[in-house]
């Protein structure tokens, strides 16, 4: 084989080796960036969990306030019924008992509504928490997938290098043989 062919073959091998190494390095960097993006997504989902916890606490406090206000309203209605009946001299009549019962019933209905709304809110927060935890899980899986993609690209780069060596083998062999034949 002539020296020009050998020289071109060696240059091609060098370029192939350089290109394969660069490709593997760039793919690895891309995988690292994808892993960082997935990590940030996981952090965002974690922050969403904290926001949900604060919203749930706010909902619980509001429900407690509503229950207290409902209790106050019932007490006020009962006191007004008693005051009205007493001022008319009917504090021992059935009208007073009916007014007291109506106030208590209204308070019970309001308390039930508050409790039902609180339970619905708790269920919603439970579902939201589950969704956020699944987002965190997905972010972790995306990070692993990105890193594996980088490893696959590196392996592909090595495979290309191996192919270049196989193609250049005869050229290198001829070059070595020509060098061996020449005596200086």
C-alpha cells in the first residue's frame, strides 16, 4: 500500500476516534443536564407538597372557626328565644321549647355541613399529595433515564471507535509493515 493511502487512512482513523470521543462527551453532558432538570422538577413537586400542607392547615383552621361561630350562633338564638319567652311570661310554655329546638336543629345542620366540607377538603388534599408524590417519582425516573441515555451514547461512541479500528486495521498493518521493510 502506498504511503499516501496509509497517511489518509491514519488521518481518517484519527478523525473517527476524535469524533467518537467528542460525541460520547457531549452525550454525557446532555444526560447530566437532563438529570439536573429532572431533579429540579422533583424539587418543584416537593414544594407543591409543602404548599398543599399549608393549604390543608388553613382549611382545618377555617373549619374550626366556622364550628365555633356556629356554636355561638346557636347559643345566641337560644338566648334570644329564652329572653323573648321570659319577657312575655311564657318561659315555661311549649313555644319556648320549640324555639330552643329549632335553634339546636339549625346548629346541628350547620355543623354537619361544615364537617362534610372539611372531609371533602381532606380528601382533595390527600389526592393532591398523592399526585405530587407521583411527580417526584417521575422526576427521579427521568433522571435515571437521562443518565442511562448518556451511558448508551458513550457506549455507541466506543462502538464507533471499534468500527474505525476494524476499518483501519489493514491500513495500520500495511503502515507498520512498510516501516519494518524500510531500513534506515
